């Protein structure tokens, strides 16, 4: 028996579930600019996840009881996406990825600094919340030991390379020459003129006391557990398919990240075809520039030619800013219309992210307290080459993730769960709410190709950088599936990457270890990009002279992050409405 539903009922349920998610994940709330839970951390205990599962089942039951026949199209789509999210979460619960909550890419030893950097520090109350959050941090740290022990018991454990660096990372986080140099003390290194100095001194003293008496011992205990107990339990094989029900686990990881149903074999074969196609373009350009005939030769010659181009870290940052602000931004209106007027900040990645990729983007907040930010990793100057930055800027900045981000911030007509994504805790995949990775990262890779239409790539070396980024993503399809479905070793995966990528060997080693740690995630970039191109070509063919690239891009961005099949439906509707308007 269904109940009648209006737009308001669907919207009301969406809001209720979103508020529940913020309460259940204070770290997500902080990231999204909701600061009322800044005194708390996520509860990652098994009991907490079991309780959440019951709540999700209840929400799903209520959502399915709503009769959406009388709803507007937009609200009906939000309802369908809500049901999809809830069902996806429950499907992922079968695979207990919650039992592997720490690795060299993420975990409380990495995420706590990031979360703190997203907090608001304007009032005394903000600092009071911070002190409470610091006091709660040891509990969050020690929870991990209990969860990892359960993982050992259930034989749900990572491969060695996902964990080997973690003890040293913990040391780097908590051990400095003085407490004041810790990233945890960063809020106190800024001026806060609205707060009395004696109050700030008191907050600072209390923070240091908590670190010495509680936080440092908790992290030391975690480090000792990892070294003495957990290291003896790591799984012997790289692939997630080596665990119980591992083939189904990996398939669900692909389902989660690709937001469509594709088998590992299909993904693998697409990757091989794309690698072969892009290789030809790279080899042709390399021949024109006399750079060699094999990828290692091309990489060596290319980097030798550009080595030492940047004399300082500031030069790298200036180069990136000039690309984004002076070269790309003035041309954006050629391909986009009615862009929200929200600024993009460009800044260096913080020191604790020195092992991160060359750049990454952080979404801003609706209240404007945090701008959308493109962070550039300038900490390894000898690995910074000009030919790589045009594609990177297009992907992370405009028209890539920054345009995605500001469209979401401006889309106040959409419910919150469609405007925000939990771009964290990848270890939980597939037992988490959807991130729509293929849409998000597919758009980033598609944006790199738009650089050709915008005239951003000015010479053969720039184009080599563009193809280097693309073949990198194509190789991921082959290697990720190879590792998790076809029994590839880490060495075999690295050999394939070395033979087909224009990147330093150390970076490729890190990439392979990333794929081992996050099954399926790396496949989303190319699959999503190919889908967007497929939909664009379909619209171009169907609409002919009525096709407007600016309207098409508006259609893609305005719907927010969605599964690929939903994106296809949105484009079909765009084609239908454009056809009707022209008839």
C-alpha cells in the first residue's frame, strides 16, 4: 500500500536523511561546511555500522512507500537517486571493508589533519569545539585497533604495500622538534584578533596537554600494534579476489565506482584497446621531437629536456596560476555559459600531503568560508615539469573539478545529498553512499581533452603531456582488473605501467600500490570520460546544426553527480527538448 506523495514529502525525506548522515559523520559535516558537529569524530566501530545499516533499511522502506507519480520530474529524479544511494549502501554491506580502516593513503593519521584544516576558527566557541575534538581523538585512534583485530579474526586484511608506510607516517605526524610545529597546532599559528590573548593562550595550553597525555600515547599504541601484531596478518596476495567472496567483492567495487554494470573482462579489454590507440599518438609526437622509440626512452629524453625549468617552488605556483587565470579562464566562455561566479583559489599542497599526486581539488562551502581550492604539490621540485601542467590544470581547475564544484554549490534547487559528495574514506567502498566516481573523474579527464578545443596545448610537448595523462588512465583499466580479477602480481602490474606510461618509476610504483589499496576506483576515470564522449557524439549526431556545445556542457554539469545511466537519460531529455524547441 503506497501513500500519496508530493514534492514536499520527497524533499522532506531527502533532508531528514541528509541531516542523519551529518550527525553520523561529523567529519563529513565539517568537510561540507556544517560546523555544529566540530567537537566530534566519526564512530567507526562495528556496532555503529550495524546501527547505521538498520537506519538505512528503514529509510529505504519509507522511500519506496512514497508514490511519486504526482511529483515533478526533478523531484522524481531525486527520489530515484535517493533509492539508488540507499540500495547501493546496503549492497556493499555484504563486504566488510570497514575492517580495513587504515592504509598509507588514508586513515585517522592522515585524515585528522585534513579534517582540522576544514574547521572554522573564528570564535571562542570554535576553539572550544576543537579542544573537545582533540580530547575525543584518542578514542577514534584506539577504535582502529579493535576493528583491525576483528579483521584478523575474519581474515579481512590488506596486502603488505597498503600498510608498510603507515608506522613511519604516524611518527612523522606526531614527532617534531617542538609541539608548535605539529599540524594539529596549525589553528594556533594564525591571528585571531576577535579572541582575547589570554583565552587563546589557555586554549593552546590545553591542546598541548591533551596531545602529550592522550593523543601521542594513543598513536604510539596504534603504531606498536601495526608493527608487532597486524604486520603478521597481511594477506599474501595483492588482489581483493584472494579474500572470501573476493570476485563478488571486486565486482561490487566496480559497480560502485563505475555506476554501471561492467565485468572485469570488459573493463580490461577496453583498457587494452585504449592503451594501443593512445600509444600511437604518443609515438608519432615523440618521433617528431626525436625523443626515442620506447616509453622509458621518451620519458628520459622529455624530462632531460625540461629538467631544471623551475628554479623554485614559487615559480611552479606562478606557472600554474598563469595557466589557469590568464590562459584557460579567458577562453572558458567558448564552451560554457552562465557560469556561477565563485572564485577558485590556487595554493601549495600542505607539507603533510607531499606524497600526494601533482595536484588535487577541494570543493568550497556554500557559506563562502572556504573557497574551491586547487592545491598544487610543489614539494618535489625535481619532479615538476611544464609539459604536465596544462592537462593537470584543466582536470583539477577549470573546466574540470572546479566547474563541477561551483555548479553543485550554486544548485540550491537540488537536495543536499546531490550537491555534496563524501570524497573520503575510499577504503569503505563499496559499503558507503555513492560518490559517482565515474561522473566526477570522467568529467575531469574529459576536461583535459577540451584543452585542444580551447587552444591550451600550444606545442608537441604540451600534447605529449595531455596524452601521457590519458594513457595513464587507460593503463589503470588494465592494471586494476589485472590485480583484482586476473591474479596479476605487483611486479607484473608495474612492468605494464613502465612500458606504457610517461611517468617516473617511483610514481608508477606508488600508483600500483594505490590500485591494490583501492580496488576499482582507478577504473572510473576512463570509463566516465568515454561515456561523456559517447553522449556528446550522440547529441551532435541527433541535433546536427542545432547542437550547442555550451548547452550540452550545461546539461552535463547542472544535474550534479549522477550514475552514468542517469546521465544518459538526462542527455536524452536534453536532445528531446532541444529538438522540440527547434521544430
